[in-house]
C-alpha cells in the first residue's frame, strides 16, 4: 500500500464521543478531542476560542454555561477551561463538554466569552483576579473576591504564600512552639512558603537551621552488617532460655545425683549412723 504523497491529504479523523464530526472539521485546524468517564474534552488554539464556543452553543446544543476557570501549567502557560452542558430534550441523555485553550505566561490574553455566554462575566473576573489573565472586550474586570489593597495573583504557581512568614499562627501548632522547653520537631515548609530567613520581615535575622546528621547503618567490627539472629518457636527467647538455665542450676544444687546421673530420693540415700556401726 503506497503512502499519500506530499500533495495528498491524509484520511480524515473519526469523530470522538457524541461529536457529529471530527474535531478538526468541527472546531477548525489544531483541534483535538478525547472522551473519558462520559466527559468530552476538546482542545482548541487560542485564536479559535470564540469560534469554538459558538460552535458548541449553536451546533452541539451546549446552551448551559456551567463555569470557567484556569490552571497554571509551568512550562506551557495558562490553560483556560470552560464547562458546558447540552441539556436533554424529551428525556434524552445529558451531554457534557469541556472546552480548553492555552495562553502563554508572557501574554496571558484571551477574548472574552461574554458575547457567547453572558454568564461567563463573573467567572472571567475571578480568573482575572486569581491568575492575572486579561479578557479583551470584557464589560468590566472589577475586583470580585480580593480586597483592593491585595497585590499579586494567588493561584499562580509563582505566587509566594507569605501568610505564615509575616504572621505566626495563633497558638502552639508544633512541638516546642509553646515555650515549655520541649524538643522542637523539624518543620516542613509546604510548596510556595519561603524560608522566613530568606523572605519576609525577619530576613537574615534568624540563625541558620542546624544540620541533621544522617543515621548510618549498624555495622560489625569487620565492616559487615551483623547477621540477624534467628530462633525457632521451640528455642524461645533469650529471657526464656536464661530462666530455664537458672532452674536447672537450682535443681543441681538442691538435688544430689547418684552415679547414673539421676537425682536420689530420701529413701535411696545411705544412713551415716549405720555405716560402721556393726563393727563395734
């Protein structure tokens, strides 16, 4: 079978899930689709974002807008996701669609979806606050959740979680923090929380954390690890063997034995008063 030449087009892709046509034929070049757990996910280039939303509403019947948000993917950019639903007509099956696109960290700009779904207005305001994405032609990207004096975008991966550095938690949360003199456990900083000696009001004022020496494996005198002691159930533990030896010692001291090695009873012991008495 000969392969298609440079001028010939490859065989068209098959439609995925409940799509009537293949993703590139429906959403344009560069679109891909995958279905898992009754959820259809379609990825489109950023320049086809609005046209893909229009196709989902007009051709696929996704007239219910659920939510819009983003994910900060280090190394690739911000992935903007929208969840749409095609409501069943006449007792049909509910169809769900996640439409996604990616914008770079250097230029996080995307056209607003409010012209297709008016309910996306608040969701784009929240995404603008949390990730710093700009939605062009949005009616008003006013602050929605954060106070006016807040600086930065808290859902970005590079955002510094400085709450515990600037202000300690109330009460003693870790051993040694209550001032009772107890040993302090080694603290583990979660991702995004910087070292208070490197960032914050106490920068450079705290002593360096003491180095912890690694525990080595026990070795014998010759450098080899000592062999593990093994014993059977009948042998018992070391304390049991010692108790048995003590009982045997007591028996030897309190019970004299005859020549055969068995203990002698009172009736078998010779009477010293009778020995030599008949000679007199």
